[in-house]
C-alpha cells in the first residue's frame, strides 16, 4: 500500500505543476495589457510603466511563473478585476451553495442510479430493463440546460411546487431541489449504466452461484454478496461526478439563479474578469486531482487485487 | 461491413436511420428551409404567420429554417471537433502506448492535466482567449476532448505492443513507424470508430452548452443551443420555442449515443455494457 501511495503521489505532483503552468499560460495569452486594465484607458506612459514594475510584468517569463507559483502556494488566487476582492475569499463565500447543490444532486444520483442499475441487472433483457435503459440513454443525451428549463417550466411555473428563481436569504432546501434534480438525474443515468453492467458481471461470478447453492435468500445474495462487490467501480464514477457538477453548476445556477460558484464563474465570464475565471478553473482542476487521488487510494485499499494490478500497470 | 449490418439490432437500425436523416437535413438545408434563417423582421416578432411552419422567434426569424440550418452547424462543429481531437489523441496515444517507458509516463501526465480541468470551463476559457467563431469552438472542443481519446488509444496500443505478430514483425526488421502504421493502427480501428461516434454526441452537447451560454459561435448564426438560450426569455409565452431546438439536440445526441453503443457491442464485444 505504501509503494502504491508513493507511486500514485509521484504521478500527481507533475500534473499539479503542469496544471498551474497551463493556467498561467492561458492568463498570459489573454489579449490586452493587464497594467492598462488596472490603470484605465487614459493612463500616461509613466503610470503604466510603474504599474508594470509593481506587478512584475517586466520580469522574464520563468520568473513570473515562479512568483506565480509561490503566490498560489500561499493561497493567493489573485484579485477580481471587477470588484477588486480576492478571488479565494469570494469563492469561499459562494462555495456552500454549490456544495449543498452538489450534495443533494449526488444523493439523487446515487439513489436513482443504483436503484435503476439494480433493477436493470436483475430484469436483464426484459421490459423493465428496457425502460431503465431508455431512461438512462435519454438522461445522458439531454443537455443540462434543456432538462433544467423543462423542470423549471413544469414544476415551478405550471405546478408551482417550487420557487421559479430567486434565492432568498432564509436558505431553505426548496430552491436547491430542482437544480439538484437536474444535475443529479444526468449523473444517475451514467451511474445506472455502470451499476447495471457491474452487477451483471458480479452476478455471473462463481461465489454468487455458491451462495445460491447454499440456499441463501435472493435478497440476501443480491444485497450482501452482489451489491457490495458491484459497487466498487461505482466509487470512481461518483468521484468523477464531483467534477462534472462544477461544469453543470455553471449552467444550472445560471438558470435557477443560485449564488454559487457556477454563477460566480458565469458572471466573471460575462464581465471578462480573467483572474476570477482562472482561479475557478484552477480550483476545479485541483479538486478533481485530489478527489481522484483519494478515490484511487480508497480503491486500492478496499481491493488489494486491484492495487497489484494497478502497480503492475503503472510499472512503466 | 456486411456482417456489421447483419448484426445491427432493431434499435441500432433506428439510430442509424436517425443519423442518416440528420445528415440529409444538413446537406439539403437550402432546399428544406422555407426562409432565410438569418432574416430578421421586428414586425414578425414571436408571431405565427403563414409561410413560417413553426412561427417566428423574438427577432422575427423563421424558427423552422433555423432548426434546419442548425443541424448543419451541429454536425460540422461536432465532426471537426472530434476529428481534430482524434488526430491529437491518436498521435499521443499511439506514441505513448507503443513506446512505453518515460515517453509514456510523460505523455500520460500531460493527458492527466487536460483531464483534470473542468471541461466546460476550460472550453470557455479557450474561447474567451481566442474570440468567438466556429474555428474557436472547434479548437476549444478539441482541446477538451483529445485527452480522453489519447488515454483509450494508449491502453489499446499498450496491449497490442506485445502481440505476437508485432514481435514477429519486429524480428523481421520492420521499423517502428511501419509497425505502428500497419499493425497497431489497423487493429485499433474498431475502437477508434466507437470512441469517435460516441465522441460526436459529447461534442454536440458541449457545443450546445457553449452556445447556450453565449460563448459559442456568433449568436446570429442558427445554432440549437443558441436558440434555446434566446427562447428561454420568452418561455412563459412560447414554451415550444425552447422545446423545438432542445428536442433536436436531444435527438442528435441520442442517435449518436445509441449507434455508438451498438457499434461497440459489435466491434468490441469485450467492453459490452460499459460506457
């Protein structure tokens, strides 16, 4: 396990540095002079030179990158070009909304996805399986913005079960349900596919036949022996979902008017607030890497066989 | 090809016909469209005049004609984005998988980096840097999509590298390039076909999302994502204006997903049931 952990970490660190490099290059490539942006259009040459000097824009690129690295290391993601507030501060302020959204979405996703996957697996080839498959293909194929608008129209406008938009400070659960459902149903569709195929594979294994031969009840076989083993690949999918929620939240929070990270990103995009966009993209990538790291370690810890396989494969 | 068509299930046929249908619509758009999709008229705003089969949008443009031309844009962007992604993915994946060693390690770390970025946000950042346009969207989607392809092709190449016929060719003195091009690549083709087809669905969805957010191609161009975006402000009065382009996107994505699924079951049975 130690060897695995070290190997896995040694693959992560270069990726982290590479991501910072990409984010840095993208910011560097953005058209326009950052000193000009700060000084305003009517600044004279002397002011521009002074600001460039202060921001370190005159230094060679590698030096700017290293000072950028140390800045990030100290938790400074830069300041918003529009409000002047530190990006990290705004992100922390808005994070709870997106986390809450993601948590509810994930609950929907896990419950619906695993349920549909199991139903599909045990009724394999029959009509119930077909129904689940149709739902799952549809769920994967419908863009989030469309399902969001449809849910908004049907459940908020027509049935008036939910607030149409507008988030109030009382911070209840209601404004989150529809957007979370929109996000969750998409990942549930993915999950159902994985659970189905993984469950079918497990149910065809020898130990399931043994359990059946021992005369265990079908429910016990399904849940105690089948599901536990079938759920291992699901961990990976759930980890990947976390990252997809950040993408999804940009659209869903815009449609449902929630003040989370996605909305923050969208506002920054519309205002061309580059430091904010860069900060959010960077954070998204960091979260993805950390989540994947945890998932892989967890995976290897649960199943030593997979660990050995991965070690054999990573021994390049 | 013959065995392939014979193995196609009923659903597979339906999706195949669906794809052909969308292609036909895209190719014969000028014949099928009843009006100029870009012609605006404030007097026709949200009206349902004769000669406009599905009525007009908020700018007085013919909704039906825009839907027809939208198929064109979706397919052009989806295909070019995936082709570009495929070329990068093929080059990187084959090189990494066949060469192995430090090159494999290095290339795979680059792949990891690109996989780590939240794809939609990365595409947004790229299109902001480059300015809007079809080329930008294609480039952004290629940047987002190549890494996944590279990873899949790499693992296929890694397996084929130690196949007996590859070792035999090597012993006979074939060059590395020759082995990759004549032995490894042809054996990856079924896999490539599958991931390419499924990738079109993803690319179409991403393009629609970018257009929906107003970050895709020029908003006056008829894209389905852009049509949903502009129709959503009038959703209470004319909800069907959201539904038409939305259903078009869903249809296109579903047929490519189902067809790709079907292809995979036939060409690459070992991965059956997995996405």
